[in-house]
């Protein structure tokens, strides 16, 4: 029987996100509560206060993990004492986040609940971080105002340890991801 491996109770966590809003953290996508979400805009972290990320392929930056006290953050500062600054009142695409599933799994279906997303892509990594392979890319129809876009994509037992969810374009300046469900079994 498949179960949802995109839950914190199964070890899932968001490793990185391309933008940050303290009121709507990327971890919201791992909640079953559809009233929570991760938006494609908000507070962006200045790159001089971040760790380089191999998760995003080396050309992006990620916040350091919670509790980190690392020289890469500068002068013994950690995420707890970094001041985030807001830039641009408009979103730029693509925007993305990376989920670690907590186990190596064989995925049978990926479901997303989004708002104002036009083009969404999911990539997987089974081996070294940053070694991404496409799982699917889909154009999502525009939903009525106030309604979520519900997508369900069956995949053929795709093995993964991490997923990168990329919003390539939206139906407006901003989009949001409310939930991701990863139906899978532990991979042999």
C-alpha cells in the first residue's frame, strides 16, 4: 500500500526554497491544511548571508539550516539572527523548492494543490544532491478565483530521495503551492 511520503511524520522536509515569507514558509506545502501555502514572492534572502546550494544546481543560494552557526554565513551569524530584506513587489519565474522525502522511495503518483500556476515541473534526485532528472512537466489550466488547481500525475514507480518542484510560469504575477502529496512505497 502506498502512503504519502511528503509528510513531516514520514521524515519529509523542505531543504530550500527560492523565496521566503515568514508568514508562509515553504514547509507549508507539507501540511494537509489547504489554508496554508508557500507563495512565489515575499521576503528574499540577501545572497551575502547564505550558503551556496548544490541542491539548486550551484547557481542559486539557500538559507542555512535552522540552528546553523557556520563561517559561510559570515561572522558567526546564523539564520536565527539574519535580517531578511524584501526586494521587488513582483514575482519572477521560475520559483522552486526542494523536498527531501526522508527515505528512498518508488513514487506512483504526485498530487499538487496550487493557485495561479500555469506551468509546473517536478524533477527527482535519487543519488547525489543536484543530480536532477525530470519526472513530469504539465501546463495547468486557470482555476476560478478562490479555487485551487488540483493536479494528479501518475508516474511509473519513479525512484527518488528528493524532489524539486519548479513553477515555470503563472497566470499572474504571483502563484502559490498549498500542498504536495507523494504517493510511494519504500524503494528496494
